[in-house]
């Protein structure tokens, strides 16, 4: 689906922002991109759909080389959610906003209207509402709805949950997760390690423009070397599991922790009962 | 990322001039273009602007700015051509459109003036921090601080708006809007809906700035304060004499 082959990128006046990065993301994967501020995460995401072109190396999406394909052509099958929804919203109604993005991919107006109605229902949005009068979380949802209405096969998310409260964050992430379950590939930047632990299955870690970690979320979240180099703190449950030692090494979720602690408490109770 | 009207840090002789000298120089370069109707003189002013940019270490930015304005100027030139019908005909197009010698010369003068007069402001802002402009307006030109603040804030916001517009265009391109088209008319048509998000984000940003200034006691200022002092040197005097000479030559009609 997405392939980076020895990609480097630098802005005109700066030293390399992305340096010799190679990886491949397959269809249906849910990948999180982690790293400290200034590591080059947003730059890397912009390289994925041709908003930026690599200085050297090759980026291909579904076989299309981003250096030679128009961004608007790549946008036909990719969706990109920016941190700031206000850069995307440009219509006076929620309905108009969702329709606007569809104009470029669906020539048939009735199909556009059907797709818009479907999206409004999925997100429980009021089509006649004024998007600019809504909260940031709601505007982020509208921006996401407008992208998802286009049914992209690759979804690029630049910190989709920044500025959202817990409920809004879960609503957005559950929609993304459901889409991923239906086959959409998701590549997401996030600083929220709990969100990454709960939803992503693979993690890429960027530090100083270099890829320093690539693997299953369970492994990377428990790799102290990679986490330290990228100035990251693991999610709470993996952190607790690491603190508790090797016997908790495989624990990653709240349910797993609850099961293990429960089993141990039961075993201890039984052994205490036997001794007494 | 530097917009074309933002300050570029440096220590060139131009950077070290008194801010007032730089403002006068910018005004003199602009004025000379409008005082003279001579194409060669205006071309020389454009060349002088480029040399000054080069001396301040900003030639790459100046050339890229100039090239982007040249594209716009080409459109202006063509439009202008069609509106001037008086003079000696040199060419007749279908639909009875006649190009005249005077029309061509005036259109050329028009775009040269446009190019030459936009560069000095960019030059001045690229070598003068906005704070220095504000200080000079208040201290030397006796402009009330409130108005100086408005002027400098407007100058500070231009690159921010330009960056915001780039961000908006990027967001729209990512959802399939064809800003990467080569068709200029189509591009303009696509830009119109984007005025909405630009306006909204600009108003939000300005409102935040106003609230922030208010919370830091903007309205409570009763006297001027500022630690920076600027001194006139030999370079300032030289530049001011050169500016006076340029304006005099342009106005005198020595070079008609």
C-alpha cells in the first residue's frame, strides 16, 4: 500500500528533516508513528501523499510514485486529516462541507447526496449546522467525516485526537478503528500513548529524522532503549508491567492485567488456605 | 519557514542601518518608480533592489518573489493591453482588438512600476525587525503608539496569513482539490471558497492577539517605554543622500 525506499527530505534552508527512511505498510494495517516534537513525523506523513516530494529515495502509494503523480490524483484514494480542522472546513453547512470533498471524485450528484447522508448518519451530525460555530472536537469530527465520506483506502491522520476530550477522542478513534476493521489502511501520528496502545497494531518510531524502531506495538512499547531515544513514555499498563518484572512481561492491556492479577490473587489465596 | 515579508536575521550593513533610514530608503525606491516614466530607470531600480537584497543575503528569496510577481504581472500586462486603444496601431487581433504602441509601452511601464514598487517594502521588512519599526514610528516620527502597534501588527500578520493560506491549500489539495493544476483560471476559481477558512482563522487569530494584549495591560500604557536606542552613522547619511539623489533624478525628468 505504502512504501518508503531510502527516503530523505530536507526543507530548503534546513539540514535533513527525514534521513534515509525505509519501511512498507501493507493493506489493512493500523500503524502509529511516534516521536518527540521536531522528529519529522508531520513531514514524513506529508511525504506519503505527495504534499512533499522526497529529496532522494522513492515514496510510492499503491504503486504510484509520489514524485511524479499529482497530489490531487493521489488524494482520490487517500484521506489526510490535519491537526487543525479549520484549515479544511470551507463550507457554511456540515452538509456542504461533506459534499465539497465528494465533488472531486463522484460526478453523479445523487450518489454524492446518498454518500453524504450516509456519512451524516454514521457520525450523527446535523447537516444544516454551521461548522464554524461548533466546538473543536466537533469540527475535527466534521473534517474526519468529510474525508471518510470519500472512502479512502489509505487514511493518514496527523494527531487526530489533539485537543479532544476523552469522549470525543474515543468517538473518533472508534470510527477509525471500525474502518480499519473493514480494510482501510491507517497511518497515524499520535502523542497519546494510550490511544496508540489501544488501537494501533504496529509502531514506527522516528527520532531526529531517522527511523529507530519498527515493530508490533507490544514490542516497541516495552523497548526501553527505543523509548528513551525518542523521549517517549510507554502507556500506563505496559509501564506498570515493566515495573512489576519479567513475570508480567506479556501484559499489555487492562484486561490482561486484571486477569493476571486476579489469577495470582486466587492462587495466593488458595496456597494460604492450604497452609493454614 | 520564511514568508516574503518576514524578517531574516543577519548582520549585513543593511541590517545595521537605522530603521528610519531603511524606511526612507524603501519609500524613496517606491517613489522614484512613480515619479519617473522611464522604463530603463525603473529597470535600474529593480536591479538596485536585487543588489540590496543580495547585500543582505536574501537574493534567492528576492528572485523567487520577483519570479512569482512576474507571472502575475504578465496577466496584468495582457489585460492592460486590451484596455488601451489610443495610439499608433501595431497589431490587430480577431474581434477587432487593436494593440497600440502606446498601449504596449504604458502596460510595460505599469508592470515595471508594480514590480519595482513591491520589492522595497519586502526589502525593508526582511532587514528590519517589526519591533524596531514600531519603536521608530513612535520615537522618531511621533506616531501615537496605538497606531504604530496597528501598523506593525498588520505587517507581522501578513506572513502568518500567507502561511495559513498555504496550510489551507495543502489541506484542500489533500482532499482532492486540484491546486496542482497548471490552469491559472481554474486555480483562481478553486481559491474562492478558501477565503472562508482564511477569514475565519484570521479573525480567530486577531481576536486572540487582541485579548492577549488586553490581558497584558495594553490599554493601561500612559507613557512610552523601550530600552532600544538607534544611532545615525555615516552609512545612514550616505544612504539618505543617495536616496535624495535618486528621487531628484526621477522627478527632474533628466531621464525622460
